[in-house]
């Protein structure tokens, strides 16, 4: 493409460093679609005749069919997917194919292809995220009244329902989907027509070209347009946060499936064993979910580091954008169906979760009891703390304390206090919207269903 300026061919080692065909060929369909739209635009601008445009479009459709039926042959001089397509086009239609690049630079061409690809990748990933949400809802509906310990600081805190625990991840993913759609607005900007940096001398209808390619907006500044990779960094952030949420889900499942907890059991299809220890049953899929988060975060850190020192305009450093984003999407596209399968086939050990509930988890309810009797909460908190200390010293549960021991720390205690040592009642009391009470969780799930279509 640029050999006329040089008297020697590029060094073979430079080609190995410089050429991007090995990874950017996945954008071939976007490249051909962009070229067909560009042919129409420069025909309207009187750069091509109708006959020339027809020949070029027919040639591009032939190239497309060769890729579709896996008969396209790459050549040693194909630097990237864009040169490969143009080279084959000229082979098919002759020199007229060389007119395709009139007024266009690979700078705006590549940026356009990449944005088209990213838009589609976001939509494909969103469907996988929605499927996971649907699976979480289905599993939650089966355990609206199943109790388990809830944790803060990884210490037993208060009783909650299994559905409430599962649905907490639904809302993380909901925010992930919203973030992706918001980021897509900034992906959905067409740079084509920006040339190398200064714009195009052709009288292009860029608005019409954007409509033809399905872009919502056109870039307002050609210098910025060819070097803008904010959309890559922002999308990578969204993907990194998805990975972070899946990692957190993975950590819970790893812990709860450990026999020391025994709360859940992974299906055999989503468990692995040991090459040495016959008894082992490992939650490897969720360990991989936890590990992949580091990979995703690494890609985000990498692109930000690449971008931070660039001068204005296009720089070859920007070629580092694609492998990071491609791999991030590939990682989640492989991971999400497995995580969905884990949740869908998860066995909840209702008895083990119930057995893990102990009366210390009702200490807050005991403070609430005193509040109902008129004591300020801060004082109630202190009183119950004293009772917890006494019970611990005597190595008995709170409900085993005698009434005189209750009365010794507060005269507000009465015999009805023993009625508050009930886990189901404690959970039902958290009935405000967003709480763990079964009725509140039902409302939460109803709201979730309104946000997510359950049609497969």
C-alpha cells in the first residue's frame, strides 16, 4: 500500500511485528460492509461511475462469499485484513478496484471496522448476560423461603434467604448490561470520511454513509476520530467489571461448595477431580471465573497505559487495541455459558444452610426488640452486646439465658423476648422493598422480570 516511497521491501522481522492479519481478519465482514457503503458514498460524490461502482460491489460480494465458504486464499504480502480484501478485489475486477480507497485512509477505515465489530460484540454479549439473569431468577424462585446465613467480613451476620443471595448477583449483572449499553453510545460514532487525520476533500454525505452502516452519529473532528480509542478503554472497563462480578459469584460458590460449608453442590458436569486424590470435587469453573477477572483487568490496564502518552493523531501504538478487546470478549463468551450452567444445575443443601444458622445471627433482632420497647438503638446495641458476652462466657446460646440474666442488663426485657429467637420471623421482619423477607424477594423478582424478558 505504501511501497512507492521505499526502495527496499520491509524486513521480514518488521513484517512479523507490524502485520496484524493474524488477529484483525475477524473484522472481515465489517470491512467489506464498510467498503460497500463507501463505494455508494463516493459514487454519489461523482468519484465513481455507476458502472464502476457496480463492478466493485460485485467484486466485494465475491470476496465476501469466499470468506463465507472458506475458500479465500491469503497471500504473503497481505499485511492486514484490509489489504487482503483490496488485493483480492483488484484481482477479481481489475484496476477499477484500486479506486475504492479514494479519499479513504486505513486510519478511518480500521476505526470504522473496529467500531462496527464492537457494536455487534456488545449485543452478542448482552444476550449471554441476559440468559444468566434468567437462570438466576429461575433458581431464586425455587428458594424464596430457604434460609441461610448472610455474611459481612466473611463472618456470619444475619439470616437471609437463598433467593436474596442469588438475586444480589442479578443486580450486579443488570448494572453491567446498562453500562455496556451506555458505552455502546460512544462506540456508535462513525469515523469514516476522516481520512488520515485532516478529513476528506470529497463531497461525501457522511450522514447518509453513517445511516447506511447503522451508526447513530458521525465524528465531528477528523483528527480526534482516527485516534479515538476511548470506546475501547470504556468497553474494556465494562468487561472488566463483568469479570469482577463473576469472580465474586465464583468466590461465593467456591466457599459454599467446600465441605466445611456444605451449602451447595455443583453438578458433575461442572465439577472437576484430582489426578491424584480420588475424593476431590473441585469448583474449577468458578476458580477460572475468578482467575479470568485478572486477565480482563490486565487488558484494561494495558490499553490505558498505551493511550496515556500518545501525541495527537493516529499512532501505530493503537494497533494494540484489538487483541485486548478481542480477547476480553472471547474470554466472557466462553465463561458466561459455563457460569450459567453452574447456576442452573446447582443443588442447594437446604438442611446444611439451616443448620448453619445460630442465635448470634439474631443479635440485631434482639436490639430491635428493645427499640420496640422504647430504648434508643445505640443503647440497645450496647445492651445486647453485653448479653452476647455473657452467653459466650457461659458457653450457651442467647435463648438459654435465664430471664433474670436478661433483666440484669435491662428491665425492658420480658418473657416475650424468647419469641424473638426465631429465624423465619427474623427474616420475615425484613419486609421493606429490597429486603430479604420472602414477600419482599417476590416483589424484587417481579421487578427483575419486568426488566428482563424471559422469552428464550
